[in-house]
C-alpha cells in the first residue's frame, strides 16, 4: 500500500506571481487528486493555471474554514486509503494561521509525512 503524504501548497497572493513558485509545486500537484482548501473556486483556478490540461472534475475538494474546521473523518479516510493530499489556503503558505494547521496536526499524529 502507498503511504499517504500531505503537501502544503502555497498560492501566490498576486495573480501574476505564479512564476515565483518553486518547480516542485507543479511536480507535486500533478499527481494529487485530493485537496483540503479554503475555497474550491480559488484552488481550481490555481491548479488549472499551473496544469492547463488537468481535468478538474477528476479531483476531490473538501473546504475548510476557521469557523467550522475540517472534515476529520474524510481526512483520516483519505490517509488510510494512501492518498496524497494537497492543502491550499487562500493566499500564502497553508498551515500557519489558517485551518490547514489542523490538517497538519492530524497528519503528524497519524505519522504521515508533511511536505
């Protein structure tokens, strides 16, 4: 069985700044099919920008926010199934001052690599 990994994916604050991201972002996201995001619309737009041929409907998105948190059961299920999971906040790097921190904490508690 493939071991799940959680990838923290930074989204540039400025629309024209996608070229400032390290190439690993495109390399890592091309294979991720499961995402926790603050807003699905922003995440879909970002992924289409870096992968124009990507079929967005093949991806699964779970929204997370500061007030409602995350779907812990879905996160644990995806991890147990061995899925790599992307975490995206609205702007900047997730996991610092947004709901992505909860995803990271649960992943670490389950001995999952966070990249």
